[in-house]
């Protein structure tokens, strides 16, 4: 009984590893989790004291709980049952698809990642690339929005920088959740974006089961008060003009909404504009060749080439920021007030009538967004050339026409980013920026636009088409 037992060294090593794993999982890991959870909870409490609209319990709920809640939503279960009978597909197969869709959509929001890493990165990147200007109406309506309301920022979509810019600018008031296209589903970007509270969307999917899962998630998030940002255009503008709104997201938010019993939904129109859109030439290329869909490798290669070109300029001390990036906020639109005024209860409308009313609301919101888009110097100069059909002009003539245009813009309630005392300097800087990109050329004190650059001039001028 007391004789020693010999075992192979590999078995001894394996037993040691198993013991260490058990020790780590049962004793060390829970302590580490408790330590970090305590710090995160303290940070969330401090954060909620500063925010206009606090982080919702929905955002702080474990992702697995949200997944289970979404997968077992009664409307999804009924839909699965009906589709299984209609298509003669086993229920288990459809439920597995539902779980895959849910895992793809539901984010894994992390307040620490959002505010300590995401906020810092977006702030540094935005200020490194642009001179950022923000305009809020004289009366800051954001402060007056009810803390219990679901706030939805409705924006024009000019660049993928829109996500970064607006998130950084409103971070001290609330945390935003975005719908992000499939372009961002690449490692390691995918994990970072999900931890920032964003959710992925297959924008062109016609799969009814997928659309149902997406609808139920958006409805859940809206009912729970999650602050969101949406681009009703459904994608980046290709020609600079604001595109007609797509109704899907607004319909998902409001189809079950009853203003008498549900939390108010408050839409805030936001206008965004840039002296330089990083993707401008790529967007125009896709406009000219719509049938040729570029691969992700092409997009990555183009992006890396652009970054490398700017790094080389920085090494030669020739790099400068890309001018102004400006964001303007318009007074909010309350769904409760809108429904009272028009005697509407969206949840009681039939599909056809509901879509008609959603379209009316969407068009009104986009009209406000369009009038809110700020005028930056490059856009102003491009508008001058567009209005005068790309005629060669002297610098003095351009400035005079630009001054006249500023008066027209301000008379129509538009917002010019740069102050009047600096308008000549801003116009000079815009001309220099356009000539540096070889969009304009100086020829014997006359500025000319080459024919192959007219489309690019139109792209920037079209952003203030409300004129």
C-alpha cells in the first residue's frame, strides 16, 4: 500500500497542466473578473453622471442574454413556424439560421472600449485629418431632450469618416449605436466595431428571415432607449447629392410604436460636409462603372496606397490637413409631437398606409438634413464654378462671386463654416487645396478647370444643392 507508484513523465506533466487550469478557472479567474468588473462599474457610474442620456441597461446586458432574447422573440418564432410550413423546411434548420443572423447583428458593447479607446482614437483621427467645426442652434436643443427618450441622429452620408466624426462630437452627451455595412466585417476591425456598440447589416439582403431578425433587434433597441445614428440614404452618396431616403430602418423603429404608451423617439437631423472626402474619386469611379463591383482586396489596396502616399508627404514635411470637416445639428423632431399633430398611431396602421406615413416623415427629416448641411470653403468655390459652367475666372472674380453666394446662402438660412473676417483667407486656402490636387490650374492669373475634373467639382458643389 505504501509503495511508490511510477508514472511516465508526460502523464505527470499533463496532470500538472490540468491542475493549473482548474486552479486558474476556479480561483484566479473569478478574482480577476471581479476586480475588473468593479473598476468598470465604477467607471460606468462616473460616466452616467456626465452624460445627458445615460447608458441604457440594454447596452450593459451580457451579449448572450441579448442573443437568447432575440432568438426566442415570439414574433421570430411565429415567423419561423410559418416559413417552415410554407417552404417545407425543418424548424431546426431555420432556427440555426436565426442564431447565425442574431450573432452577426447583436453587438457586444463595452463602455470601457467606447470611451477610453474609441473616443480617444476618433478624437485624435478627426483632429489630425481636419479642422473640425460644430454648429448647434443658439438654443441647445440636445440638452432639452428627455433623458427617457430614444434619440436617433438622422444624417447625410458623405464619407466613412461620418461614423468617427459624429461619435466623437456627441460622446460627452450619449453613446451612439450605428448600423455598419458588411465592408467592416474584417479582422480585427469587426471585433472593435462590435465592442463600440455598432451592429452589422446586410444592406441589400432580400432574405425575409434575415430582415425579420434585423427588424426585431432594431425594435428591441429602440424600445429600450438605445441612442442610434442612421443614414436614411442607405449608403454613401456617389455624386454628392443627397439621395432619396430608404424607409426600412425608420419603419423597423416605428411600425410597432404607439406614442400614447411607448417611449418617445426623438429624431435629430444632422448635416455633415468636408473640404475633402477621402473616398471622393473612388465614389465617382463606382458611379461611372456601376456594373463593376470592386473586391475588398481592391478597397484595402487603394486605402493602403492612399495612406502610404500621405506618409511620404509627412516625411517630406509637405503634408497638411484636409481642410474643414463640419457638423451641424438641427432642432429635434419628436415622434410623439408629430403623431399628435397628425393624429397617427403607427402600430395601428395597415402596412400600405404605414409606409405612406413613414415616407412622409422620412422626406421631412431629409429636407431638414439637407438644409442643415454646412458650407465649407472648397464646396463654396466648387459651387461658384458649377454655377458659371466651369468658365475660366480670375481669383478676384472667384472671390467676388463667392461673397455673393455667401449672402444667398445666409439669406436662405444656410450655415457658412468660416467667419466673415476670414472668408478671403478661407477662399485662398480652398483654391490652393484644389490646385494642389490638380483639380484647378492657374494659367496667367486665370483659374481653369480641366474637363476631366468637372465631375469632381460637381461632386462637392452638389452637397449644397438646396440653393
